[in-house]
C-alpha cells in the first residue's frame, strides 16, 4: 500500500521526535550494572542520577549540553567495562578516565577504574581513585570492598579486614566473592578473617 505524500509530510515531524526519544532512552538504558569486576565488587544500581543533580536555573541549552556530556560518559564507561572484562586493564583505564572527563559524578566509574588499576597493580592510582570516591560517596559498600582488595594485595591484612568489615556493615552481601576473590587471598589465610567469616554464617 502506497502512503500519500501529504500524509508523510504531516506525520514526519512526529516520527522524528519519536525516534529521537527512543535513541535517548536507549542511551540511558545502556548505563547498566557496572562491574565485570572479576575481583568481586559490584556497584549495583546507582543511587544517584547519572551526572548528579542539575543546579536550579539551568537554561534549556545548558541542560542539553549536560545531557550530551553524560551520554558520552556512559558510552566510555561501557567501553571500559568491555575492556576490563577482556582483561585489558590499560584500555579500561583510558576509557574510564575519558568517562570522568565528561562527567566526574558517575560514581560507578570510580569503582571500576580502581578495579582496573588493581588489575595492573597500579596501587597508588587505585588508592587515589578510591579516596576521590570516598569524598563523594563515603557510605558506598563497594568502595570499602575495593579498599579491602587494595590492602590485601599488599599484605596489609589488618587494614584489609577493617575495610571488608565496613563494606559488609554498609550492605555488601556477595559472600561468595569474599570467599573466592583472588585479591583477598592473603586476608583469607589469617585467623582473624576466619573467625570473622564464621560470624557471618
């Protein structure tokens, strides 16, 4: 069936708006659960809107620019996740840093960036990244889980256990990861860890 040209002209603007709306929704939906983190940390669903709350008084143009920046941040974040899941921590770091250049308020990016640094044994960079997140999101259980990994990888077992306890107190419940994560291997050998794990059931 051939559609008359005047019908196409009448409804074309509506179709354009509809497709733009679907594209925007698709971009936001792609910002999913962060972590391909093999060493266990999961950010879960973000508690904050990607990009943070916009200050009141934004003009429509500045809102659109902020939205574009957030979409680019999410794109690089997802690219970083892909590289991290394939074991390419350097490309993961590059993409996560690009994401933060577009939007420094995407908290899951800091978790996975620290994970990538830990994979590359870039301990100073991992610690700095986690401290940056700590200033913004001091009650993130995944922050303290990664801090536990950071300390355990350097055989700071007392500090690692303290951070892990805090992670669990704040809601971390992936106990299988705690029992199997290779980054926590040095911690699991300690009597203090074994006694604490027994209290978790």
